């Protein structure tokens, strides 16, 4: 049972509710399960079921914010763009039709917004004001301190290497490895052929490995 | 053997695709990797890279994320519902400036005013049109183009404030400034079609027609 939110005048039919029981955080949340469930939620949201839309948001908020963070390299900007992604999704609800993976629609919006944001940032000559903190702390209690430190080093190098990639290379790797999209889904998000996705991912991996080597890293 | 020839003997994109389970001919890749130490090593590297990327920690998303999305949707809906009125307010905001300029010109004989429309309102910059004007330390506000060029009056900050205060400009400007900020938010929330419609309405207003 959720709690009703107070919305400003102008949203007569929508009383958004918080929905409990949806897993947040962690890498599993980066790979939403069955699209069928998503489209059922979309249909309910189209019919004015605000709780269904909220459920969609909660289900995808972590992967979308994660995608935006890795693209924008700023936690604050990422959250802002991720929120805007869901606002756009809501605005286009009536135009959505089942037939594609729901995640490709959502990440397509997020991708366009992040690219626009990067373009605007570059045009204004504004750098990242709140760079992401290094997530070197991947310690696991079962690990020996040296293992934990090694894992942290690797994570830090991978993050720095990822940040150094072009947006074109970064987006395919993030969509594939972090968001768990397959090649067909990535091709839909990028609106390109699967062959392009395949070659772009291969090149992105080469570039990332080269960056990691430049940082003195060795993954194997 | 040249580098190109050596490269041709090994797997490139297909090996990367195999790591993703997307190779066109998985059996072919598998048999090649089994007999090729270089590709086997490359495969281990790609796998390690993939594992490292997948193990990067996710973001910490606030528990109120969905609520904030809802609030944003609500603001956007309100703005769209009332944007014709907002357009009128924007035009009214420009009107306040014109009135202030007229009052000043009466109290400070000299410059001739020229007719000014919305397009004459200078960009407000980061601090916005009105607070930028209020922050003017001298009669530089006239540089906004209300008087004819070259007729900038000599007026110090104190005189300017007194003149604006006497005219009731501050009260109007504060109200209009709030309206302007709302409109800025509104405009940012518009999509391309809505922006075009917004601009069309502004033009209509400038031409004197009713919105």
C-alpha cells in the first residue's frame, strides 16, 4: 500500500503512489527481467494507473541513473537527466506500443538526453563540477586485504579508462556490460545496424584495454 | 609474416561478440580459440574486462527518486496547462520594464524612448533580467536599449533606486521576476513543437492580438 503524493494542480487523474517491494540497487537491478511485465505496466499507466507508472520508475531508476552517470561522469547531472528521462517517458506514454523491448525505449530516451547534455556542456565550455567518486572500494569480507585492494585498483582503473573513452564507445560498453542489453536492443537504442554495434563494441573494448594498460593495469 | 596477415589469422570482432554470446558462428570461434594460444589469451583478457565492467558498483539512488519524478511531471503538466497565461505574463514582464523606462524618462528628461517589444528585452544572463537591472550600479540599465542610442542619462545608483521606487517598479518587477523564473522553467520543459507554439503566441501578442 503506498502513500499518495501531493501533486500540483494540473495532474487531475494522476495520484502517484510509492510501490514497495521493488528491488533497488546492486548489479541485478541493472538487468530488468521480463519486458512483458513492463508493457503490462505501460498499459496500466496509459489507462491512468499511477501506481503502475511509479513501479516502472522504481524498476528502472537504478539502471537508468547508472547509465546516465557513466555517460555524464557526474552524479548530480545523471540524476537530473535520469528524472527527465522518466518525465519524457510519461509524456510519451500514449504513443508507446508494445513490439519492442521496453528497455530500448527507455534507454533510447536516456541516451538522447545524455548526448544532448554532453553537447550543451561542451558548447558552454562547462566541465564536470561534481566528478564521480572513484568506486575503488569493492571490498568483500571474504577476501583477504590484498585481494580486496587489488580489486579496488582494477575497478578504479576500469572507471578511469571508461571515462577516457569517447561517448560513442562509452555508450555501447555501458549498455552492454552494465545495463545488460543484447546487440539487437543496443542497435534499437542507437538506431543503427547490429553489425555496427558488434564492431563498435569490439573497438570500444580495444580502446578501454589500451587506456587501462596506459594506467599501468593488467586485468589478467 | 606481416602484421596484417597475422591479424587475419586471428579472430577480431567475432571474439568480442563470442564473449557476449553474439558470435555468428560460435562453434567456429570455439574451435579456433581451442587451437590458438593468442586468441585464447585475448579471450581471457576480454572476459576479465567484461567481468570488471559488470562488477562496477551501481549508483546510490535516493528513495524519493520516483516522488521527485512525479513532482516534475506535475510541474510540467501545470506549466503546459497554463502556458498561454505564462506567455502573457512574459509579455507583461517586458511591459513592466517599458513602464519603468517611461517613468524614468519623465522624471529624467532627455532621452527619447523608442518602442520596444519582447525581442528588445536583453538576455537576462544567469541572474535574470530583473535582478541584473537592480544590480546596476549606475544608469547602465539604460544600456538595455530603452533610450535612443547615445542618450544615456547621467544618473547614479541612488537616483535610479529612488526613481524606480517612486514609480512602484520594484513591486511590479518582483512579481514579474517570479513570473519570469517560472517561465524559464516552463520553456525548458517544452518539447520542440510546444516551443514553436510558445513562440508563435509571443509573436501574436507582440502584434497586438489577443492570446
